[in-house]
C-alpha cells in the first residue's frame, strides 16, 4: 500500500495506556495505517471524527460523557463513509446487537491479537464483513428474538440484486435451507446453491449468516 493510500485510524478509548498501546502496535502493522490523535471519550471521538475525517474508528463502548454506541450513531449521521470497529471488553448479545444496529461494521474484544485487529480494519475498508461467524450468529439470534419470526417482511429490495435474488435473500433471512427455498420457489436445489453463491459474492460476505446480518442491519 502506498503512502497516499494509508488507512487513517482514530482510536476512541478512555484508558490512556490501552489507547496508546493499541496505537503503537497498530502503527507497526506493515506501514499501511496512519494513526490519528486518540480520543479519550465519546464526545471527543465525535469532535475528532469531524476534524480528522478518519477512514476507520476503533470505538470502545463504555466511555465518559458519550458512550460508544451513541458516538457511533452521531458520527455516522454526519460522516456515513466512516467505518466503525467496536473494540471492547464486553460481549453480551444486547451490546453486540446495539453496536451493529448503530452502524458498526465489526465487533472485537480487547484481547484480540493485533494481527486480527489489523486484518479486520483492512476487511471493512475493502467492503467486507468484519464480523466473526460466532458474533454474526449471535446478532441474528438477538434480532430474531426482538423482532419476531417475520423479520424479513420489512426487508427493502437491495440494489444490485435481481428480483429472484431478492426473493432468495428474504428466505435466507427467514432461516430457510436451500432445500426449503427450492421447494418454496419451485427451483432445483443446485439452482438455489448457484443463486446463493452469486448473492454472497454481490454482497461481499463469506457465508449465509453474514448475509442475513447485512440484509437486516444495513
């Protein structure tokens, strides 16, 4: 990655030692990150996002003045091109769900290896999902619990997908298998598999769970 293509990263973390440690280690990752001045609370994260226009913000959730979820919502309203990656010590289903619903593209724990943090940043910059399969599954379970079994009823038609692909996406979100989708739409199972592969590629996700999360939260 050339110098002008460096990813601009803002770290929002109220503990100075952690914030500076992440900044130091991340700066050593193949020289493709530009580390911006760090924010010590959510209000400062919003201020620095406006001032420095980062590509990615590593966002803690529990911070003074404004918490990470509220800061994420406010930043993305003003700067929707910003990618938010949550980096926290908390992994309850409701917090994960709230963060992703607010617009976070990934959810990592602070004990994650620096290589994992760096690869997640690169993934979200390239339009790929930064959610691990386990986290994605928990988000989908929480969404279904809160919204009920007919969550697909309000799904918007997704640009870039054909009418048939949107039909299949809706059934994937409902949790239908390829066999069940084939029976519903009178298609051979092999044909459904081909459609699913095409949809995954178009939506830039790796599996059905990530696809369902993207469909219901973006």
